[in-house]
């Protein structure tokens, strides 16, 4: 059974932008140290609570099931925390993986435009590898099996095929498509763009 202290907590920077996910253990440590406040959502309004206020709130609302117990009290697990001193978005890059290429191209063949299941899609080198084509964001696209076969070992121009869009390296964002089924909490949704992708979830924040 998953420990309550390992529950995912959404982390916002000082500008209320989602920047990371950490465990409840890490979130409570940050709040205890004064480096963050708990974001509480009620009746479409948000308030922030420091550690003492959060402990008092937990005592006044003992019905909360997601909580951890100490010798003297029971502390609710926060769902969102707000960093007190951090106002930047971390600089990172989207991992170059099959999954993220499919997501970038929205499971759509970049030649004929059909949206298909991954089992019906290939990854195509726009410039073939034996023509010095690189395996990079800018030279890989989703392609259906039929278009991939038709194109063969040729460039799109040679095959009289046109790309729907020029392939580019996607810009990194903290969360790329966090599914509502994976994280159904309404509080998270207020801070997440549902069109984003899923990247490196669960990364721990540094102590500084």
C-alpha cells in the first residue's frame, strides 16, 4: 500500500506557476522550514497557510483521510504548495523518446493527416539515414505504415509527399499532459494546462 508520505504534491513557484511535483514528505519539510506554504482551495478561493496554521487546520478538520500522524497530532497531506522564494521556471529539455514524438505530433501521420493508434504508426526520418539524415527532433515525424512504405528511402519532395508541419524540438514545460484520470484532484487542474505533456514527474526539488 502506498504511504501517504509518498503522495504526489503539486509545487508552484512564487508566481503561482506549476514547476514541479514532489512527495508529501518533501512538501511538508519545505512548509516546516518556511520555504513554502500550503495552498488551500475552498469555494473557488485559494488561501496559503504556514506550517502552524496548517497543523491547526488539520486539527480542526480531522475527517480528512489523507493524513499522517505524529505523537501529538494528525497532519493533512497538502495537495498543492507555494514556494516562498522561487519565481523561475526550471530550464530543461523534453526527453527525445518515442512517446514524446507521438505526443508532439498528436498521434497524427504527418503526411496523410490520419490520427491513428500507436500500433499503426511508425517514426520516419524525413531525410533518410543513409542520406545523412539525423535522428533528431527536427528530422523525425510520425508516419502511418502506408505513408512510410510509400515514401521509402526518399525525401518527401522525391516521393511527392508534403509534411503537415515542419518538425521542431518542443519547448519544455513542467507537465505535459497530466491526465485527469491519473490526478483527478480539481485543485491541480486550476494550475495545469491540459494540453501539456508528461515529463519527468516525481523529480525531487533540491534543498536550496
